C-alpha cells in the first residue's frame, strides 16, 4: 500500500508538470512504473504509451476549442509517426532487443529533452524566437523531411514509450510551416496517434496491469488540473530549468542502473505470440526505491 501511494503521488506530479510547463512530465511515467511500482520494462513501456496518450488526449481538448489544432498536418505527419511507432514496438518485441537497451535509449532521450529544456529556459524567450535553440530547417516546406522525421520519432516512441513532443513541435514549425500555437496543439494530437500505434504493436506480446494504468491516468489528470492552476502564479522559465536538471538526474540514475545489464535476450517468444516473460532491471548494488521502502516497512 505504501508503494502504491508513493507511485500515485509521483503520477500526480507528472500531471502537475504537464499543467505547469506544458510538457516533459510524461517522460517520468516509465521510471516510476519500473523503479517504484516494480513493473518489468517492456510492460512498463506499453503501459506508458497508454498513460501518455490518454493525458495528451485530454490536453488536446483546450487547444481544439481554441482552434489551435491543424488536423490536416496532424494526419500527414501523424501517419508517418504512427507507422514508425508500430514498427518500433514490433522491433522492441524481438529477442535481440533487451530491456536494458530500451532503458538506456530512454535515458539518452531524457538527456536530450533535459538539455533542450535547460537551454530554452536559460534566458527570457519571446514569441518570435522560441525556436532559437533548434537547428535551422534542412529545406523550407519540405514534406519529405517532415515525413522522414516523423518515422524516426515514431520508431523512438515505439521503442521507449515517450511521445517525442520536443522533436515534433520544431518539425511542425520549421518543416511544416505551422504557427507555434498550432504546432503545440497539433503535437499533442500526434502523440495520441503515436501512443495508439505503439500500444497496438506491444499488445499481445507483454503482460499489462490495466488497473494500475487506469489509476495512473486518473492521478496524472488530477495533477494536470492542479498544475494548470499553479501556472498562473509560478514563472514558467524557472520551472523549466529546475525540471530540466531533475530530468538529468533521473536519466543519470537510469543509465547507472542499466549500464552493466547483461545482453541476454529478455523476451521469450512462444508459438502463440501472446505473452512474454520480461525480467526486471538489475540494480547492481544500487537499491531501488521499491526495495528500500520494503526494507523500511519490514524494520517497523
């Protein structure tokens, strides 16, 4: 029960982060499920896709009401990302893709997201130069590069379970010529598409805790409402920088936890291709939060 409460309080923090700074919090769903709730990594990635997709769908509603969702661009770019997400999930179920590799790749993506967040919050940014820290476009209005990046982002989403919003927004603005406000709303809809496609790729290959997914979604949704209220009183730049450094710390922990993980296959395929056996990541001397909490309860 103690672990359940801790995990759901952290899930609420995911929503608070989304409400305060408009993103970033969803990347915490995977480490919370793995290191706090004790869910095997491959199952946790599939569950993260459901959690991230549902919370993003709720986030689309206010943007849609404000007419800041470009459905045509979402369909074009989203088709590529959905294909990539489905392929990424299918690749993840192959025996050669270990849970340790997926967690290491996830940590690298967290580091990239944290660096972008810290750099963007290092100085005041006006509405005209929000893309100052992103690389310039390869070609103007180039739909081919837009679809190519969509495939790459989708594959990463399927492999590690994060939406890739930090890559989708600049792609829409720089390559798709979408205004910034519409790009943010459209990216949330694309993340929903990615999550659905990626989850379908995992479905039938991993075991799922549906009750835990639902309760995490509720906790994150409540946190989002509270975070949106706090956003009126707390400066966003300072929050982004602090959260960026927090992501760096979490990414470093994930890298250390998985750097010595053996490369033996983590997935055992069966003839009916229904359920896989996934091993938990080893800590190699670094106790997980779940184990530490259990020992504290036992001492009491």
